């Protein structure tokens, strides 16, 4: 069987690019089906069109020509077609006898091809791959099956088609669905005002496009798929409306009615980047940084796994939020939306919690009441898993029988944080190196505001919290994780800058296993 161009892997690989003919045919396809199409549907259409084009080319090339087969006898003047040689055409200009001791007699024909001559065997009765016993239709030489080609090459074609189709302004993509501008329904200012009113009456949303359409009085002769696509396209280009659904989906909320903590990140979560030399962190500190998984560490995401484990830090416990790191992308299906509204379900009792993912600011809002109700401490272990349907996430924590534990509690004295160990009832699994708390939240908040206003440096914060933490240890040592947790009561800082300062500053001395001592005399020398 001879391979056509469309059967070759390279044709759909590096060589593939959209042609003007492809664009025209895809446009005509939209005119014919009159509804949006997935990229897979468009890929199948493109592959079928390419196969049809090749069939027409083969037929044009074959018209008036004989398909060359070595077994046939040819005469001077016969016009021949050579499919195995890229559909080369030529005319027989001479015939002579040939002989091979192993295969017997046959003829040799001379064929004129583009002012050159080439010789081929004819009247050749031995077995040959180009011979066909039952006559030949040129198309019988090819296995031109568009369905088989789509099964083999469809996924790679879809990726390249989406990339290249996006370069043509008349084609629009919403999610993985495509349409053309000229076929959109006209969604005017009145329709958008009415959509805003509908959302306002629905407490801001969320609503699907199908829930707006019955009220917009669009032309009923136009298919609902086109109406839905047109409305989604209009809403996504209007700042009043937010798409709060997962990637590739559309669910609309009125932007001005979203929670304040979603529109403006809680102040405690704001990280003003601290420059530091990452090369100071050795393998053990880098491993500890990965273990902590701070959302501002900008670590390369590891392979996603479920359940996704989270350790609650003071800023998130205070704000009623969860950290959002890149490792959670696959769990939430984050696309290009600025905010995503997600239903969380307590995996123990089924309680529903409305959460808001704010990927750019790296947090998920909506858990303050849930934290309080379940008395989840700073350092508490949480876990997230996919729910039974898209847009639903199960949340839980390491539930344990409540018992009295020693906890680091912070108070404020002389404008400084002071830590002491006190016994408190804990009913949640936690990291004992990270657990910190306070019973004077107002005073700690006031100190945090003073720290922010005074723009205290990270080294000075470390020097301030270290002695009080060290006083609770018989060796006067503090673990790096504990320093990270305590500093974040006063300033939002990921572990990297903290660890780098411990290594860089001679006032801090490591004693192994991530424990550190503080030499106040060396700090004073360095500060002069």
C-alpha cells in the first residue's frame, strides 16, 4: 500500500500549519452547522477536509494517465502516473527488451519526465509490490481513512489548531469551544443591564447563561448553543461580571457583590517580597522549605496528589483563608479567571462552605467560621480532595479526641511579642513546631500595624522574637519552622528569606536538625 501525504506522521507534526484553504473551510463549516464547535470537532473537520483535498488531487493527477504497474505492457506515447514517486507524470518514449537470468525476460520502457528520461520495467511477471492483480483504481492504492487519522493524530492536531486558530481575529474561543464573530447574536447594552439586574436579584449569583436567556428575549430561531456562547462572550468582556467557574466552564457573579475579602486581599496575607540569596539555602533547608509549602515560596510544583495536605499558618488562621499554591491547580482547574467560587464540603459531617479562590493573590477565602467551630489551631493539618462533581471540593482535618496540649501563646509587652507555654485543649492533628496562638488578638493586631507602619526589617524581627521563643527551651534553641511561624504573626514572610537570614547573619548559629542559637553579642556587633 502506497502512503499518501496525509498518512505520514510528519505531515501532522512539525510540517503542520493552517492554510488559507483550511480557514475558509472551517468558516464554511460553522456556516453549515450554525453552532459552536469543540476543538476536537474542528480537528476532525480539518482532517476530513485535508483527506478530501488529497483525494481530489489524486484524481486530477490520474486523469488521462495509466497508473504504472511493472506487470503491464506499455506502448510509445502512453501517459503514465507514478503514485509511489509523488505522483510523477511522464510519457513513454521508447520500449526495448530486457533480461535478467534470475527473473527472465521483460521490457524496459523509457519515460520522459520534465525534460529528463528515466527507465522502468514493464511486462514484468515476477512478484512486485506495485503490481495489483484485479485491476486498479488509483484510490485503491491508498488507505485514506479520516476517522483512523483522527484517532491517531487528532490530539496533536487539536493543540496546534487551537494555537494557530487563535491568531485569526474572527475565530473566538470560550473554554475549549470555538465560534466565529460574524455568527454571534447581538447582545446589546439593554441585555447587559438586564443581566446585571437578574444577578442583583439573585444576591450576586452565581448563574449560568441558560438562566439569563429566558429573560433576554433573543430571537428564538437562533439555536440555544449560539445564544449561550454569545451571552458568555459578551459577559466576559464586561467588567461588571465575573466568571467564577472552573477552567473551561462559565458561571457568572456580579463583581461588586462579591465578598470584600475577595475583592481586596486581607492585609495579613499581603507579602512584600524580601530579596535574599537562595544559594545560601543548603539541601536540608531547601527540603524544609518544600515541606512547609508556603504559597509565596514559588517552588516548582510537585506531582499533584490527593488528598492535598495543607498546614495552617497564623495569617491564614487570622483571615479565615487557606493558602493557594500552584500544586493545587489541578484540584481546582484554575483557568484565566481572577476569582473562582467553589463549594467545599466537610468530609465528616457534610457541612457546606462557600469558598473563593483568588489565584493571583494565592489564597482561598471563606473558612473563618469553620475554623472557629472546629477550633483548628495554627499548625493544624488540613486536607483537600476532589468532590463527587466538578466545582465541589471535600475538606477535612485530622480529627482527634480533644486533649490538653502545651501551646506557645503570644502576648504583647513593651511593644514586643512575648511567648510562653500554656496548656490548651486541642482536637486536631497539628505540627508542634508550628503551633502558635494568642488570647489577645487585638493587642497582637495593634503590634502588627505598628510593625507595618515602621517597616521593620526582617533581621530585627528575628532578633526580637528569638529570645522569647528560646526561653521555653532548656537549650535556648529555636527550630527554623517555629521562627517562621512566629515571625508571620508580625509580618507575612515565606520561609526562604527567613532561612537565608539565619545562614547569613553571624548572630544565628546552627546546632543541627534545623535548631538555632542566638548570640546577642554578635548581633550587637553587627548592628554597630
